[in-house]
C-alpha cells in the first residue's frame, strides 16, 4: 500500500474521531477509490464561413442632409451596412452637403475601384447618368431615380410612396380632433409629391367612408402647387411651417422633407403636444423614441431592403439595368404604426387599415392621384 494512500487513511480516521463527539458512532468502511480515465474529445474544427461578397466594394453617395439624417440617407446607408453584415461586402460612403459635391464624390469613387456606386435621391439623377455613360463597365444604382429608357449599367428604384401615405392620410383623419390635417414637402421631387398625393387621397377616402369633411392643408391638388420648405436640412423651416399649420387648426402634420421634419417635432412640443405627426421614409418612432408619444405612424420606403437585394444580384452576377417599382404588394413600401400606438389601435380601425391595404394591392382602391 502506498504512502499516499496511508496518508489519506490517516486523515479520514482523524476526521471520523473529530465527528464522533457530535454524532453516534458508526462503523466506517473505506473503499479503494475508483480511478476513472478521463474521456478526451477533440473540439470540432469550425471552418470560417466565406461570405459571398468578400471581394466586392459598395460605395454610396448621399443626398444633402447627411448620412445620419435618421431618414432618407440613413435608410439607404443601412442597406449597405446590412449587405456588409449579411454578404461580407466592403462599404464606403461620401456625404454631399451641396450640389457640387455630387460630381466630386462620384469622381472620387470612380477612382477607388468600387464594384457598385449608389446614388441616394432624385438629385443625383444627372450625376449617375453622366457617370454611367462615361464608364460603361461600371455598375451604378439609384434610389428614387428612374430613366426612360432605362440605362444598361444603372439599376434603379422608385417607390409608390402614395400607397403607404394613403394609409397615413386615413389614420390622420381618424385621429384628428380638429378636423384639419396638414402635410408639407422639402423640394417637389416626384417621390415627395407621391407621398403628399397619397396622404390627401387617404383623407378623402376616410371622408367618403365616414361621412366626414376632414380638411387637408399644405397642398393645392388642382394647381399642383403647395407648401415646400425648399430644402431637406433646415429644421427651422419645418418648425415655422408646422406652427403656421397649427395656427390654422391642424392637429396632425406629415412632413416629407427628411430631417426638416425634426422642426415639426419641435413645434409640436413648443405648443404643449397639442398636435401629432406622421413620419415618412422610415419609422420615426424608432429613430426618435423620446418623441414616440406624438408620432402616430410612418409611411416607409424600404430602401435598405432594395439595396441588399441589388447587392446580392451584383454578387451572383444577375444584376441588370432597369427600374424596380416598390409597392405594398412586393413589400418594399409599408405603413407602420408608431411604437406608442401599435398596441392601442382599436381592432376595428386595424381591420379597416388591413382592408385598405388589400384594396390598394388588388386595385379596387385608387391610391394614385389624378389631377382634374
């Protein structure tokens, strides 16, 4: 018997004697320890997953307003960052602060071996087409841009923003206590006008269904002229326009002007939260959670999803020039309730919104404005 085992036995016997003063004496049986050989398993070898876009570079040029505008540019850039995560591409962006930056940023990216150059916004329409003509082997993409005829090396996307805006107008009319709602734009680009048209039609549909007469301020649909701030960056302009609307009795306002809409939030707070707003492009209650109590909902363009889809076609070699029209039917536009309203909406109102969505998709509800 080994010395080590004798030492163990001694310790056990001493412990038993010490415990004897507190417990009845029992016969202690000490068995030989059972030696169990450890089972050695090798850790599985995990091969690194090679993402398909590892060798691709995607470069984005913003419209004016900045990459972090929490609206149009931010949503476009989210598409690139999602592609970076999901597909492994390299992503770069250049911000445009003034119109001359469009060409300068384009020239900068043309010298950086970008596989795809994305222009965000209608203002880049000419910049993209000029660059595409001069660089026929380079792929480009445009958000809120289309060409007729299409250009072979530019994939474009336009958004039927009137469709989710129709739902926004219906909801605005429902929540309005004054019977007056309003909307304004930044610059009368086609996408801006589309939002405003849909909003107006949604209010009119509510009036027709409910026998009401909710009024819409901010757009003369006969003359196709309306309230425009003239930019997508000056929040003070948005505040002043909103205060003027509120002076006329409007209690629901939809700004279609990117970050200018922050001025609408400021104006509503200044007046003691006596009005509410509806966002566009992206979910404003997500980007402005501290203001969610006054944000009923948002008419969204899923530009980020379109970017990911386009980058995927770039990688798999199926990319083509031409336009994708985003609709409620293909899921690239949507209306979302604000985070403070999504659990409070009456069941009958939600059913009406669902029926309107189905009607727009099947064509039984006309969401496109036709000038008289």
